[in-house]
C-alpha cells in the first residue's frame, strides 16, 4: 500500500507535543554546572520538611508555597527555582500529584514520540543493540539506564526490540535495567508496563537521581524529553547599558496587598525592573535582578564566551540550564569510568534559546507563570551546544577512576536519526503487515509521519510548521572510546556504529517480524 495515499488525520484526536513557541572558548567547568544545580533535590528521599518553607506551616497550594519561599527569602527567586518547585515539589509538584499518572497521552497534557509510534522505541532499541555490539561481540554484563521514562513505553519498545535481535536474549539476561524517575506515580506505570521483562533481565531498579545508579559495568543511557524538563535560568541583556542580568520571579501584588500586611505588597528593599515581555500571570511576575546573581556570575560568562559572536551579538536574552548541563556531566563521568554510550533526544538545537520556557496544560499552551496555579507542565528547549560544553569539560577532568574518553556527536534532526536506523523500512513493513485493515495501516503510518515530518514537509502539505517534530526534535549521542565508532562527523553515531559492526543498519528491520 502506498504510504502517500493516507490522509493526514490524527490517530489520537486533539494532541500536542510540548512544542516550542519560540521562535568554544572557555568551556564551563563541570564543577560550575554542578554548583549551579539546585542544591536541594526533590526526590522520594527528600522529606517535605527539608523545603525552605513558607512561613505558614500548612501550605495547601503550590502558588502559596512558592509565594512563601519568596517572602521567606525576602526577594524573588530564579526561573530555575520556580520551575523546580512547580514540577518537583514532593507533594504539590506537577510530577508528584496522583494526576501525574495520566499526564502522557491524548487525555493528559501532552503526547511524546514513543507514545505516538512503536517505531520510535524500536529504532532506539536498534541503536542500543548496535552500540552494545560495537563495544563487545560477546554478550557480557551491562546496564541500560533511562532518564525520565514516563509511562515506560520507550523502555518497553527497546527491550522488546533487543529481545528480537541477534544475541538479544543473551544480552538481555546480562542486562541491569535502571530507571531514573522522580514521580512515584509514573514509577507505578513503568513497573506495570515492564513487568513482563522482569524474568528476562538481570535486574530492574528505580532511582531518584542518575548519581544513585550503581557503577561498574558498561552502560547505555537513553533519555527522551528529559533534559527539557530540567529547570533553566533566564538572563536578559539590559537595553540601557548592555549589561546581562538574571530574570527572576516575584510575587505579583502590585494591585493589591497580597501579603496582607497593609503595605500593598512585599518589600524587597531593592528597585527591580519589570521584564518587558509577558510580565505577569498566576499571581507572579518577572523581574530583572538589579545586580549579579550566582548564576549570572558563573554560568553566563562561559556560555556567552563559547558562542559564535554573530549569535551572541543578536541575543537579547538567553536560557541556560545548569541542571541539564550537570546531567550531561554526570553521564560523561559514568561513561568515562565504565564505558558505553548515551542518547539524548529532545526538542532543541545546537545553539542557545532566548525565550523557550513554556507551560502546557491539556494540550494547550498557557503562561509559564500560571503553571503552579493550573498544575501545568513546564519545559524549555534544549541548548545542545551547552550540553556539548558540559561533556567536553567533564572529559577534561583528571581522575584515576577514568579509563575512557567520551565524544559528543550531533545534534542531528530526529528524522535523520530515525531514518538512519531504518525507520522508513520499518514503517513500510508494519503497514504491509496490516494487510487489508486500512484503518490500522493508517494509524501506523500516521504515527511514523508525525515523528519524522519536517517543518518544510508539514508546510508544503498545508499544515502548521509548528506541528512538525522531525526537525524540531534532535538527537545527540555521547560515545566512549571503548565503543568502536570510527567517524566523528557522524549522524549521531548511529550509522558509524553500524558500519563499525559491519552490518548495514537499514537491513536490520527489513525482514524481521517484531
Ligand atoms: N521519556 C518519556 C517521558 C517524558 S516526560 C517520554 O518521552 O514519553 C519527563 C519525564 O522525566 C517524566 O517521567 C518525569 O517524571 C521525569 N522527570 C522530570 N524531571 C525529573 C528529575 N529531575 N529527575 C527524575 N525524573 C524526572
């Protein structure tokens, strides 16, 4: 059946992926990234009482809790801290509430590529297999780590695919599956989803942080839409003097007396300029720090210095996620110790973003500052240039524990990455396996089309460029030197890994019956 004959209807009805609304000199050291990582990590291990609490001991809503932090500190907080509280507060946060169990899917807040089509996870499974085989021809103990596994759909497809590939069963028997997940409700989804694999793998375990995952065996890390969920700092260049200042979040009580002390608002004792764009919503407002903050002093200069001057000169604001950089540092250190490879897929590009922080509720974009009140998801596009810097700095660290060097590849468009792994052939195979069932074939094709279509392709079919995922999402890999990967200019290492192994990737799916 010709693929082109299908009408472009949405299988899941109204939907959205968390799409963007936005339009090396001195590398930051890995220590810097770690220092700017919020020191308090919300996880199942962190008791609620460890939070720097609002003065009230009975905070029942997230906006009240965040306003309490601002009052307690006597001043505004960073966008990164606002995001962390909104998403990760252990009882009120977006990922902590019981509703988190159903945020992914057509009835939830957003849909992701692995949820749209099995072809995504199957392609990643093939990449994982290729990396394992390029590392060692014989199956041996190893670990697969997924960061932010959501419903467990990607890992389910990856393990199912590995099980079908040559030596796959034996490789799985030696495989420790480690899931890094902060949401207890999503952990439950993952536990159910992956139950059928428990007997076929060496172990399955859950961890709040990647640093908690045991060391000692070669490791493959996969992460889809994980980095974008990590808090980002926002900086703005002042028009009057060109100085860079951090954008902060304050309580918006200019029209009233929100803190109830009769003075009409919170007195921070400093004169704060209100940021020009979308300054307020949900009881909060953006302000600009009057002087340097820790993040503006430590993260910003190094990221600016590493940028192409033509990019730097036109920026009016810039987002930097110290937490996402710290995740790359941690993954790089792990690969340097134990060997292996990592794959990050997210919406992003190789350059920084000016203003991509966005909030999504029920498939609609809402104001980021309203996210605590609406219980909305908050995310930001990923600056993979900063991730490459983080990897490079961790690669320069000296330690007796390090046995390998790690290289950063990409980012490349998701459609290139998936097609390099044979996604087109796999779609054709699955469509033809549907036989006369045209609606099933349509669903298969539609899922495939959604994850590979580029903005130009969507536009030429009369659609909205913003709906395209094939090039808005990109893939990047970190590959340690124990994985035989010859070509540095690789399309995210997938093809070269396959070539190194002597098996054309495109052929792998042609005749199999996954
Ligand atoms: N990868 C999945 C889910 C993406 S949603 C998919 O593509 O379908 C983001 C995931 O990251 C969720 O599982 C969320 O709970 C998890 N997450 C977000 N921030 C996290 C953090 N700081 N630590 C651990 N997990 C986190």
